[in-house]
C-alpha cells in the first residue's frame, strides 16, 4: 500500500496531532520524498539486499518527515505512526536501525552519519557493487568537526558513489561564509545548490554525479523560524 | 608547568624511542599485529584495515594492492572509527588501529554509537598499553580503556601477553563478527599460553587464594608469587570473564586480579562471579592515571606497585591480613 506526496501531511499528522506543518517540521520532506520516489534503488522487499542503495539520515532529529515517507512507500505500516515515541513504538524521536526495516543508520548525536557513510561507500566499492550512498545532514549539524574529517577524506578518495545532501535552513548559529557548498567544493566534491522544495531540481541534482568525485547537494529551504 | 609544550607535535610517532621488546628474543606485539594483519588482508577479502597515520608505514604495500580495504585516513580518529562502522554495515570485517588513547578515548563516542549502538562488529587494536612510552607522557597512555569498554555491551577484550597469543586472537577475531578490542602493550612474556575459547590457563594450584595475572603482567607476577601457596591463573582474555575456570579452581575465596590497566577494572566481574560466596578481593593495576612523570616502563611499574617486589608485598599482605 503506497501513498502519494499529497498524503504526507496527513501521515505526519498521525505523529504530531497537527493537520498542518510549518517549514521547520518539513525541512527534509521534499528531499526525502524525491529520493524514495525517484532516486533510491531500494524497496521494502530489498532492505537486506547487499546491492541496494543506502540512505543514511545523519540528522536524526525531527524524523517525522522521514517516517511519513517510509510509511507512504510501504517500509512501515501507517498504523505504527500514532504511537510515535511511546514505549511500545518502533518510532523514536531519533531513528533506530535495529527497530525499523529500511533505516540504515541509528542517529541522534550529530556528525556520525557522514563519516559512517564514507565507510559504507568504501565497503561497497571494495566489493565492486554499483550501489550508492546518500547521506542527509543539516547545515547546523555541519558544525560538528567530524563532518570536516569526512569531507576532506572523501574528496581525496574520490568516492563517486557517495552523495551528501545538506538541508540548509540557515540554522547554524555562526553560519558558513560564502555558503556551505564551498566547504565541499574546496575538497573537490561536485556541488549543486538547489531549491529544496523543487522536486524536479532535486531529482536532477541527485542524478548529476561524477564517477570519481563525491557529490554534495545543498538543498536550500525556508530559514528556521 | 610547561612540560607538555616542549613536545611540538605530540601525535607523531616518537623518534628514536625503542619499541617494547625490541631487544629481546620475543618479537614485540605491534610487529606481530602488523604481520598477522597483513596476512589476513591477503587471505580474506572481507578484511578492511582503517588507520589514522599511526602504523600506516607497516601497511604501505597492502594499501597499494588493496586501496579500498587498507585505508589511512590521516590524523582523523573520529573518521577512522566511524568508517569502521560503515565498512561493517556494508558487509566488511573492519580492523581499526591506533594507540589506545586515540582509538578508544579520542574516538569514544564513535566506538559507542557507530559500532555498539549500530550493533555491528569490528576489531579495534590499541597499542602502547598503559605506559609503554612513559617519556611521551599522559597523552599517549590509556589505562582507562578497558574500564570504558566495560560501559558497553558484548565486547571481547584480549590482552595478549605474547605474540603467538595475539596472532591466534586476531585470526579468531577476523573470522567472527564480534566487537573485539585487542589491547597491545607491555613487555611480552617469555612463554605463550594459547587457549581454546578464550579460557584462562591454570599455571599452578594452591590453597591460600587465587592470583589472576592478565597478559603481560605474568612476567612480574611469576616472580612475585614464587614460594607462595596460591593458585595462579593466566588470562590473555578478560572479556568474557572466565567464570568457569575461576570458580572451578577456587579454594580459599580470596582473589587477586593483577591487570595492566586501571586497578580494580575487573572488581565488578569478580564480585558478580562470587556473589554467592563470602569472599575478599584485591584489584592491582595502574593506581594513578596521570602521575605527571616520565621515565621508563620499569619506573612506572614501581610507581604503581606492579614490579615483582611491590606485587609480592601487597599480595602477601592481602592473603594474611
């Protein structure tokens, strides 16, 4: 049973109790939707297939949009959503890969997903698998220095199967001079600055990769209120 | 205090400092680690080695042959451990290595979250033990590593006292999917005691109490208990804790653990094993994690009472209070 983009607001409402959601709760929604709808080679039937694409949500905070898309695409049952955060629920305020089929990485503490994704990308390349790794981070999450370690190294290693997508809602207290994309470009990543609400632009950016360089998609959304 | 400032680049490998055991006939543990791991890289395509500059020169040839499986990330320990987690998630068997201070303590949250919390396996290999290089000071010492690992679940902790033990432990760890910490440090013992299924070796039996020597502590413990009426057990693996051997050989319910890391690290294990018996225990090991002293490993053995004379005095006092 799959749902459409128009139903995501209702699915999120099952978790939040609200019928309408502001930009902050939905900053990741369009990117995650387009990834599962058009980009990622993974389905509820292939969550354990070694050849599947991996989507690593490093910014685990505010996972309602992620869960709504997983429900819309059949990875989790819609009837699990109302229990969000309760003792018997698989769905916490940060996702746990041991509890939710299709969640690749348990996150919450910031700055872990991108370095781990570098390891996944290397592991896939060592096994000569064509699968790609796409890691979602927040612009404030990039404050954590561990991200810099990953960006520098991944650029040198030429990990063409790795894509980082930064949801940029300008929530980093000190910001990024000249834009956060510069941090990636300086390490020879291919970078795309796009409107994080424009589905066509999102899909195009994720398809525009290079075989020997990692890709960074900077998805600009409304500034955090 | 300006002692720290005199060392311009504290994370570079020390120039001109001898490797532990270099002068003896038994090869040192770090050399054995490199030899065994290089063999494993060639024989098992699942093995992936992640380094953060330390020991990278010992894997240069393998890195050229297997660039996606032998990876030096530069001086980036957080990345090294996170990548080990990612490699395991992708189906590889990662080995990450640095000095214990950097692989466990500097990258601690990565150990906790990117391995343990993800429930994936890896082999972490920490060298320099508690004070293999005392002249390097506190920054290169990790007496708290095993105590930290004890805050997590389901880790195997090897503390080899001989290169042959290390070789067997690494091969066994490589063939498993467990979370394994291999603690390399100290002067190797003259003799190896390879064990099956990580069981402890019974070196002798006595009636006054049991002394457990962990890994490289055996050398000094053997001299310390000469002539004492004690059971002597040798433990090159401390997690899992060998309940069966300790209980089945226990005569007087008095247990002395001699460990090359923080004193009392295994006290909770002993208390658990003997919870149903009135007993006494003594935990010997590193008593001061930051003494602000340089010198030699022998100097620090004496500082912590881990030389044979200090051990004998404290073990004797404990057995006959």
